[in-house]
C-alpha cells in the first residue's frame, strides 16, 4: 500500500496529455487539485486505524494486505466492507470518493475474462490476473471509461454514420490491437494511473469491433484527455475542508491507440460485452449505495443545521422533512446491505451483489437528490443564494453590519452562522453544486436505466402467481420460496 503523497509523486510523472481552457495543462493545475486531494485520501485512509478492517483487504492472489480499492470481492463480508468504506470516506470528502469506478470495472472483468476463457479457450483471465497483481502491488488508481459518446442515441454502434461514436477495434495485429473512438463523462481520468475501458452496452453478433475491454496508462501514446474541472468556490479567510475537494470529467479520445495483447481483456466476444457492461453497472450501483447514502446524509445534516440556526427545529414541517431525509439515507444504505447479503458467487470466485436491490437503491438515490436540494433550500431560506461575499464580512464598513445581520440564534457565534450559510451556498448555488445535482442523477446510470434493469431482472411471474393464488387461479411452480435474481449471470 502507498500513501497519498506517494500517489501524488507517481501522478506527477505522467506525460502531459490533458487539455483544459483551450490549452495543454499540467495535471497539478490548481483546478485539478481538489480531485487529486480526494483520490489521495483513499490512500491515506488505508493507514488510518479508525478505518481498520474497512479500508484494507487481504489479497486472494498474494495473501498480502492491500488497499480495498484494489480488491476482487471474495465474500459477502468484502461487499459489506466496500459499501461501508465508500460511505465513510465519502462523508469526509463531501461526496464521491472517485476510486470506485476502477475497482467496480475490475470486479466485472474478473468474471467475464474467466467466462471467455472457458467458452472460447482464450487466456484473458491469466492476463487479467497478472495485471491485477500489479494493481495490488503498486496500489494503482484506476478509473472506468465505459460511456461512449454514442452519437445518435437511437442508432446502434454499427448504424452510426461515424463508427467511432462507440470506441472500436480498427486493427488486430500479432502484438496487439489498434482502437479508435472516444469515451464521455470520464471521471478522474487526469489523475489516475490507468484508464480501464469497457463496453457501454450489449453488442449484436455483427458488432464484434465494439466488444473491447482493456487498461492502459492515462498518458499512453494517442490518448488525449479533454477535461472539465469542478470544485467548490475557494475561500479567502473562512477556510474549511469542503473547499479542498473537486473532480474532473473528460472526453477521453483514443486516436489510433495501440494496445498490447497483455492489456486486452475482451476483443470481439459480443455475448460478453453486454455482460461486462451490466456487471460494471451493478458493482457501481452497489458503490452508490455507500456514497449516495453519505451525500444524502450530508444534505440531511445541513438541513438539520439550517433548521437549528434558523430556530425552527420544532416546526412540524421541518421535522417531517428531516424524517423523510433520514429515511432516504437508510433505505439507500439498506439496499446495499441487502444486495451484499444476497450476493452470489460467480464461477470465477468473485462475489456479485443482488441486482434488484442495487438498482432499487441507486434509482431511489438518483431521484431523491432533487428533493434533498429542495429540503435544504426550503429550510435554509433565500440566504443560501443571496449571501454576500466573504470580503463583505471583513470590510471595515460592511463587516459589522454583516456580523449583526447574519445573526439568528444569539447563542451561536456569528462566524458559525456565516460558515453554515456559506456551506449551503457552496453546496447548492455554485457551479460545483449544480454539477453535483446532475452527477447524482446520471452518474452510475440514470434512474430510467435502473428502471429498465429492475423490470428486466424482476421475477414478475412469481408476483403474478401470488395474485393468482389469492384469486383462486391455477398457476405453475411455487410461491413458497423467494427468488434469487440473476437471470443474466
Ligand atoms: C458527473 C458524471 C460522472 C460520470 N462519470 C462516468 C465515468 O467515470 N465513467 C463512465 O463510463 N461514465 C460516467 N458517467 C456517465 C453516466 O453513466 C451517463 O451520464 C449515463 O449513463 C447517461 O448517459 P448519457 O449521459 O450519455 O445520457 P444519454 O444517453 O444521452 O441520455 C439522454 C436521454 O436520452 C434517453 N435515451 C438514450 N438512449 C436512448 C434510446 N436508445 N432510446 C430512447 N431514449 C434514449 C435517456 O433515457 C435520457 O433520457 C458520468 C456521468 C456524470 C453526469
């Protein structure tokens, strides 16, 4: 395991291939520091004894202690610990821990490479396990480039006027493959060691070129990262942990990129492309039951604080709102626990969380975010939007006015009231806050996609049989058992 500073030193050695603001930029550009800080925390937390048992796992490959973000889940306990770790780390950094994308992709790849080898006599799993050993020994940070730019949404990859709208293999050589295309919304690509690319959807038999998965260093020849950075507003004097976070998302372009075979984990196996896409999404939605529970709890805490400072904690509408919010936090987290407890072991040995519980939790989390913003805005009042700038609190003339008129509860220092409303403003009425609103809806898959998955994986025959039984209508099978829901595993 390495520390946050060792991670930073390694990222500093990557070659420049990041564009931002119309220019090629250094990875340590001030706009990216928040994201790097969050990623570094996932390294430092592994050494924090208060997270013992949560942030560190035992490798099934080497028996060594490893950062849990490099682990292939070997048990229900592993899944529960990953969820707990995600929640605890996320609450400290005010949202996304950013390192889950990579490990969620790797867990999916561990299953499909194993299946490909059994089905097609390939040796993807051997390659992948050699890669995994490096990931664990070097404690690599990875992201996941799944979402293709997709062109016209209704057309399949092969129907696009420009076939590069989905990342594809354009040449197979003895020593490797050449890929061309781009991935969108690619979080953390500027400050990870490796980018893991996987398919975004199910592929038809004639779409073999688009059924490709691989990993490569983030500064690999031919890779261009076109990045957008988000971070809360920087403070002048009222410093706080929330100003030190941030995230980057990119369109990652793969321009005729060569990938040696040892880095290729799927190439042309169309039946497994969709399975890998589903498995990554499933693991990632399970991660969301940790991070989104944390984000919802942050909103709950902020709303409760706003109520306290405004002196309205006893108002019934406030209590009802807070009760609703607590319930959402608990339901999101509970869905992840239920998904872990009902996990199944794939043939590769990797544990897979229950699909419907993961999707139900992620869907609830995505849809609830708008009511959480609404609750905090409603209880905090308009000041969350109209709060004068920090400098007005230190100006000789306006400072005393601000100290006097920020006051609500006379027992709470003016600075704390200022700090609270500054936080609410940063959370909601900033570029960062607006970006988080869309992140929480779409990141990890939009609620509409979870609905599709929930409908697909639900055992509605069993539900109908219960109704038939009650109505005295004959049916086949039994209703006396609960279904295990992995129709596609
Ligand atoms: C902040 C953030 C971070 C992200 N990070 C990552 C990441 O690190 N890695 C990664 O791979 N992805 C990432 N994503 C991508 C995320 O998974 C996608 O945003 C999500 O899957 C939706 O895809 P899209 O944004 O392309 O939306 P679109 O597919 O453009 O969807 C727009 C609308 O069109 C509808 N639609 C789309 N296709 C069809 C169709 N065929 N028929 C009918 N309706 C259709 C959708 O339902 C939706 O209503 C991130 C997204 C966000 C917002």
